[in-house]
C-alpha cells in the first residue's frame, strides 16, 4: 500500500506542485482548502505523514501542529519559508518531527519523508492490523476507529487479534476458546460469550458498530 501524505498548504500553486511531485514518486496525497477545520479534516484522512506550512489562514501552523499532536502521533514535517532558529525550535517543541525551509531541494524532502516513515512504521508493520478503518495495535492492546482509541483486556485482545487474522472468514467458538487458553487456566463457553459481548460494546463505543457478527452454529466473523 502507498504511504499517504496530507498537505496543509494555502498557496494553491505550491500545493498542487507538491502533490503532483509526491504522486510521481508513489505517494498518495490529499489536502483541503477548509483551513478553519483543517485539524479534524487531516486526522480523518488518517495519513502516514503530514506536511505543514506555518503561514496559514485562520490558524497558524504552530497552533495546528499542537492540536494535531494532542490527538495523534502522526509524523509532521513543517515546510515553511520562515527559516529562523526560533521557528524551528518552536516547531520541534510543539511536536513536529522535522523542519524544512522553502525553497527546498525536492530530493532532500523525499529523503526526509522516507526516513521518517521508515523510522516510524518499520517496527509496527507486524504489530498493527487494520480492517475497514478499525486498527488494532498488538503491542499496546489498543484499538482505534475514527480517531477514537480504546484499551483492551488480555482476552479481548486475543479475540480481536484472532478475528483480524481471519478477517472476512468465520472463526469457530472452539478456535477462539483455544486462543484464550492460558497454561492451566480453564476457559469455558460462557467466558468466551462474556468477552465477545464486552469487545462488541467497546467497538460500539468508538463507533465501530456491527463489526463482529455471529454466524449461528458456526462462530464469529469480522465484516
């Protein structure tokens, strides 16, 4: 899957040139001209990285950087014509991952983007599972949907992990009980039902409704 980059830049010419350039190198790009609601819009796109200008309408890049960082750990590269050390320091203190000044060398920009994406995601590929907007992080036992996060118990994590691995396929109750079995700890049929119901409730709380469906006499399926 191509990495997704969200561009926050108010100058149309620069925005389109940057988007075209990044597309040429295999990145998927998106942007918005609704700068009043740009924080929520950018996070809803679920990008792998954000390129952020400082001089923007409604809110400057510092405010946007701080607000994004309050809600997400998505990498942010500040790309701006403001090149003072104070600007760079402020950007880093507010949570930016890198700072590049305009006019920039496009190959250096590409290298910085690739480096941050590699550093951020290379160790997470085998630990983060995704299905129709629902993300499950095995290393933190957390699931995320529509920018809402929820922690899972050990048993809930094992159930979701098993369903994620078999997404779109029915998993029998017997297979799920095997996944819950811990050493000499006995897991009965009722324990599975209780944990399935708790997991469903947590999914609904973050907006992922009807993701787990019961197939009578067969088991459960993530659809």
